[in-house]
């Protein structure tokens, strides 16, 4: 089974925060969550579907050459940070 690289499906805010933490050099561990806010219609329970896909997404998370080229084209990220992501 081939796993598609879905790294750039992350929120742009998280990418900009990553650059901020990188430039700050605090060496702290930073965590971003995968979550939902509340059960719809005030439901009392939730069934989680797709958890395996979320785990595989996180395990295979990486920035390929095309991803770095795309981020570079936005003219928002420092070259040093892009090198770090690569």
C-alpha cells in the first residue's frame, strides 16, 4: 500500500508557528492536536472513524522537494527554515 504525502494539508497557521518556534530556538517540544470541538447535537458519545489514517499521516509526515518548492513560492518562509523542513 502506497501512502500519499499529505503534509501540506496541515493548517497554514501551524506552518507559520513552526517557523516562529524554529527562529526562537527555545528547544521546547511543541505539540499540535488532531481533534474536534464537541459532539454534534449535544450527543453523549462519539465514534472515531479514520484513526488509522490519522496515525499513518503522522508517521509518514515529511516535506518533499515539491512541498518545499511550493512553500518557497509563497515568499513567506525563511530559506533557513525551509532547509530545516527538507
